C-alpha cells in the first residue's frame, strides 16, 4: 500500500478479510511515501499485520537507502520482516553493472538486517531478475508475482496472486498477496 492508493479505510480492509499488508516507506533516498505514517498506524489500529518496504533505486547508494528506510519505519517487534522492492519498471533510467547493483543491494540488505534482526524479503520483479542475476534469492525469503498459480520452490513467503484486485476500503486496483505459514500466520 502506498500514497498511490489514496486514503485507505483500514477498518473496511480488515472487514474484507485482509490479514496483512506491506506498506511503502521509501523510494530511493529522495521520496518518503507521504501516507506511510497514516497507513502504518491505520493498519495496526484495524488489526491488519503490517510490514514496510523500500522501493530500491538503482541511482542511490544502498547504505543511504537503508539509513532512510530505518529512519522512516518505527521499531515494532510485531511487524512483518522488512521487504525491498526490486523492479526496473518505475526505477531511474540508470542501469549500472551487475557488480555495482550487487554491491549496493548487499549493503542495503546487511544494514537493514543488522538493525531489524530479520532477513529482508525480496520482491523480485521478473524484469529485475532477468537483468540482474545476483543469486541473493538463495539467502533471502522471496515475494514473487505469479498470476493465479503459486510459485515453484520453497523460498517464497509472499505470493502476489493479482495486480488488479479490488479490496473494500481502497479505491482502485491493488496487489493481492498470499502469505505463507509460519511467517505470516504463526498462531496457526
């Protein structure tokens, strides 16, 4: 969820049986999502488990992005593990080498994991995965978009089923995700 969705009625979202949501915190180092604080608080007050994500920019240093993310997201022991959105669509025009992206992303991941104590979930867009084969998916839980059929393999923890779903309390289309036990439903 992000400012893109406009004002969200989190009570109605919860009534529509949505049990968790990832909320956009930052994009690179220049954009803190203007609705992050409101969405973070709203999800919690409605009983929706929440996690924060960073849209990783290829144009900003990884450590600086991590510092921005960690400043933006309040400490919350009950939050879902942090996530990083790795996509080329919507990213800056620069396409650094695999080595440069690998080093910058590794710096981001190390800093966030060290500060939060959780492995960072990788939202791995197919465009990014094809251009930057970094092998990070071996060491991190994955969030994968596979319309209507679950991803193969055991490393995924979030499956994005649809990118144009309707959820009560949100105007327009949203991504619809399924979380995997035990990370998302430890009480089952």
